[in-house]
């Protein structure tokens, strides 16, 4: 059954360490989003890709965050160095998009990151 | 900037009751509106997607309406069940392919 797969599901790391989160979008989807969810801020868009090209990463702290799509089946979100304030659930979503519109967005189960 | 508001923040109803969740957005220039469900510790599950040209969508016991001009959407749940307990989020797609999320309504259906 088609689903967005995220790994790892949970990650606990020490401040200053590098964290890499991975996402496998639904096969055939050409748009990938990264969101961060916290109790205080709700869901925030960090970055999104269309056909593997980054279209908007304005929501992402550039000094420590980076997002890439090495190929159509893998998206990565990296934090280096990690800080306690990065603790959140990170969601990946995929969909089909053309022009300025997307169809339904499908979300992964999220990666719960705790930075101590 | 688009702002999405959901009222109420939390709602408890007895099983079997029909209920309505509300979503409002400040900028009517949207492409579509989507309702999601989130269970504790889980991802978001898409429930219904309404394109800007549509007025409503139905799926089983769920009916979502959209009034773009007034910046409002409602999610109607008929004959609520304990399994409907979750947080319900609405999101509008606007601007440069961005989904703007509300803060959600936490629904508890009491058996």
C-alpha cells in the first residue's frame, strides 16, 4: 500500500551532533515537503521540492539545516550541529503537483527528534 | 500572510452525536483546502481535499464544506464514534505551493 516512509521514527542525540532524517515519498509523486511540528508553533513548512529541485526553503534555518533529494525516491533533512531547540517532530509529505497547485498531500509518520 | 484558525481548540461529545468543526482563513486566494486527522504520536492522515472551485466533499460520515469568499470551512462528522477521537487540522494551499495549517481541534468522543 502506498505510503510515505520516514526513518528513523525516533532519534535522541546530544547537542552538537549531526542528525539526518530520511523520507521515501510515494512512488510517482513529484513534490516533497518537510514540516516541523512543535506544541508552540504547530506545523511549519521547512522546505519543499518539485521534481527534486528545491523550490522553497525559506522556512529553514540555513546555518544548520539542509535538505536534499539525491534521487526521486529519497529526500533527506540534515541538522548540523543540532541544538535543543530543534527538538520536534519532523514530517515529510509527498504529493503530485503541476504549476502552482498540488493534489492531496500524504504525510509520513514523522521523526520525533530529541536533542539533549 | 495567510492565517488559519480553528475553533474550538478542544471538543468533547457523547458517542452518536453529530458535530461540526470550524476552520477560517484570512486570505481567500487559496487553491484548495484539506482536512487532516492526527492521532497522538502519529502522522497526519488526509481526510478530504476541496479544490477552490468546489463547495463540498463527502467521504463516509464526513462532509467538508468550503465558502471561499467568507474564508470558512466546516467539517461535519455524523454519528460520532470513539474511534473518531483525534486532533483534526485544516490546511489551505496558497501562495507558492505552501500549506498553511491551523492549530487543530482536539476531539474526544465519549463512549
